[in-house]
C-alpha cells in the first residue's frame, strides 16, 4: 500500500504506533569543538509548528573519565517546524566512550553510547609530507595514479574520501566511490586506495555512455578533463568513522537503516563518533 503524506498535514503522526521514547541524532566529530545532538519525543508530531516543545532532560557522560553534565537545549526552527538541539561544548578524545541519555518528566528515557576512533595518519606515495606545512606541491600528472593509505583504522571502522576542485568559479565536492575507495589491507589496521586526478574527476563528471558499460571504470574518461578546471589544486577531505557506523558499510544513509540501526536504546535515530581532516596538492593541467 502506498501512503502519501503532505508535509503541511500535522494531524498525522508517523510515530503514533511506536513504543520508542526519543529520537536522537548526531555526528560527534573529534575535529569539532562543539558537537550537537538533536532530540525529539517520538510521541509528538513529526512536524511541530509551535516552539512549546515537550520538556526533556539530556545528560552527557564521559564514561572513561567518570564525569557527567547536563546539556542546555536550543530551540531550532526549520521553516516553521521546531525541534531541540543540545550542544556538547567539550573536546572529545580519541578511542573513548560517551553516553547520552534523554529523559522526560515521566521518567521514560532513551540512551546512546558513542565511541570515537583513533587518529588516522594519511599518506600518499611520491607526494611527500612536510612536517611543518603538511602535504607538498608536486607536479603530478592528471593520469598518474597514487596510493593513498590511511593507518590506524581498526576493524569495523571506515574511511570515506571526498575530492574538491575549482570549476566554473566555485568549489565542488564529490565522494570517491566509482573507481576506487579506501579498502582494508588484509590483516592490518590500514586502508588503501589507488587513484589519479582523472579518477577523482570521474566521480564529479561521470560518463554516461553505454559503449563503456563493459569496460572497467578505472579506464573510463570523465566528461571534464584536468585542463578545464579553474585551478590545478585538488583538496582531499576524509572522514574516519568509528565502529558505531558499521551498518553503513558499502551503503549510503537511508531512512530505513537509520531507524533500524539499533544505536539508540528505547529510541530511534543514530549517534556516532568520527574524525575528519583534509589536505591539498597540485597537479599539471
């Protein structure tokens, strides 16, 4: 049965038959100084056009340090619909565990435990690293393949790569996924991917031509070449996800696997730990 709901119909409550207490969402990034957890009572309307939200108390616990603190709410307005954000103003540490608990006046609660990954150190063969300034600026060719390696990525953790180019006067980003993406080196804590600038471009400007359907994508051309870009710089942005995110392996986030992730006890949603970073280098156009 296909059920169509209009966004302006607040008489329909998609959670009215659920037994969950709270929805909780947040990506806790080691690179951030302030983290945000979004909390909502699942027994209220999904679209709430009043700032008079149900009261909820949210507690943040550093399990490793044995400390607890209560988070102050912020009412957020999304085009006339309201929800609560709870900032966590604390510098998180690698390889630690944190508990977040949402509790209502009736005592009903939902809990999530977040783990943070260690720090991965990316390296790229032949590009070189300067300890003071980061990655150097080599004259690499558009089609020269380089091996990208991410160390200290434990079993169950993942690394996602994105590339950024200047094109048509703006910076554009695309996730690295078609030709090669970081995959685990057997029996190690390292992930590797072998890519050229042209391969990164293919994720930005894929070729839709059935003549190439049986050809390895590694050898497909992109619809935009290096010399058509506004600059000869590429920026690599990476996200190192803890094992909290294991259910995402090989897939994008979807509504279904978010609701069924099981990461929130007595609730729905997803909260996970991560770290991120980026570096740039230059190439010949």
